[in-house]
C-alpha cells in the first residue's frame, strides 16, 4: 500500500532531512501515543506526541514529549516566555494547525509555531513523531527533528 505524502513529509524533503515513514492501524477510540508505541513495537520514551498550547503572552506553541509523559505546563510557560500556558481545545486543532487530534505533527502545519521539545530526546539515536496523519509516523534522528522545527530543548515533562 502506497503511503500518501503529507505536508510534514514535504517539509522534511525540502530541508533534505532523512526519515522513514511508518504506518499502523488506527483505533479511532484510542488515539494515544502510548497505543501508537505499542502498535509500532517501540518503547514509549522514543515515541513523541505533539501537544498544542496557548501562552498568555506569546500565543500558540507546540510541545513534543514522549508517550506516557505529561506536559509540565509551568515549565513549558517558563521555557516559552509566558506566565502561563494551557492546552488548546481539541476542536481548535484543525483551525490552528490543519491537523486533527491523533495526527498533529510539529512539521508542515498551517503556521510555523514555536516548538519546544523535551530535552531528553537527545538521549536517543532515533525517535518516532507524527507525520501529519493518524497512524502515520516519522522514524528519524532527534537532531534532525530539532533542526527541522527550530525547536528549543527544555525540561517540559513531569516525572
């Protein structure tokens, strides 16, 4: 089965960044990164989910952290120069990013928002991150993800 190219994949192609697209069966009732990790047979700490948040001063931003970890919103606010940060409502995702819940990628969205990635990402040789569609993931180097998104690394997860 041919995998359809997403805007996120086109962005990596444009930047000359190597990646492998992985596809898995999606359960519409469970779009969690934890389930994606299980489907792909990978440890949760190597499967990165993308959360979209709104800061009180600097507006919309994206945060990438591993499956099974919760965002530390105070740390995210601090890293992004905000006093406070709150996750946006699921219904706002398509309008802000062009993506739906379970298919958010930090790449190739409607707008390039600032991206903050958990600093522990650099502990891995390869990670998985959403490629812009449900059940479609990039297998790539963390350094390339950071470069492609111009991300800031920060301790943005609890635990």
